C-alpha cells in the first residue's frame, strides 16, 4: 500500500502500439491514432513525465519477438532509456516487470493508451486500478478493430462507459500534459 505522505508521479503507459497491429488499421485511422499518441508522448516528455512502453510477444504465430511486425511503430518509437516491458498476456502486469518499472518511477497515476482498446488496454487498466493506481485512459488514444457488427468507435465507447468512474477517468488527448499558460492568481 502506498503512503499518502510520499510524493508520487504520473507515468504515460503506451500499450502494444506495434507495427503489425497499427498496420491493420485503415490508413486514415492509423495516421490519426499515431498522431494523437505522438502528441501526447511529446507533451509528456516535454513536461518531464516518464513514458513506459509495453510490447506484446505472442510467440511464433503472433507478434513474434525480433520480427519487424513486433517492433513499436516508428512514429511513436521509444527514445533511448525509455523502458519497454515485454508481455505475453493481455494484462501487462501478468508475469512481467511492469510493477518494478513503475515502482522505480514512484508512479501512482497511470495515463494509458494503445492497442487494442477492448483487450490489452482494458485488461491492463483494470489491473492497474485493482493495484491501487489512479488511472486515466486517453479517450482518443486507443484503437481496436471493428468486430461482431460493431464499429471501432462503438467498441471504444462501450469500454469507456464501463470503465468511466469505476476504473479510470476518461480524458481527451488534447487535455493531457498541457502546461498552464495563464499566470496563477495570487491573493
């Protein structure tokens, strides 16, 4: 359990934004999604917020380690020194070093986005909330694929409805990591 007296920090968690997954999105959606995440990542870095990446290794039949498809999309690639957590399950905490990485960063608040909204992103933010982290899901910073007669937007909206308030705060990318531009009023 974290002590409220200890100063903690926010971490930006980018989940499974790998070439094979984003390349499956329609080209316009791919560009929009990566542009949104790229802006959030740059603002986070500029403000001194740590960025942690999660990368899925599904074995020889699915996102196999070391292949070009397994790599994180070039448009949002990690910088030297930014941690990459390797995972084999939907939940990025399961059998990984994510807890250790977050502990080393004194994190108590995770801002999350990535692929796929209804699988790995959802499983990871739920586990984060269960572990006592404050969680913010980037409203327009996750993507998935249309399925079961539902559009991607319908799937994202469903996940947001269920997560809002009980698991995560849902915040548009444009409102995250924005530095105040107006001077504080002194009384």
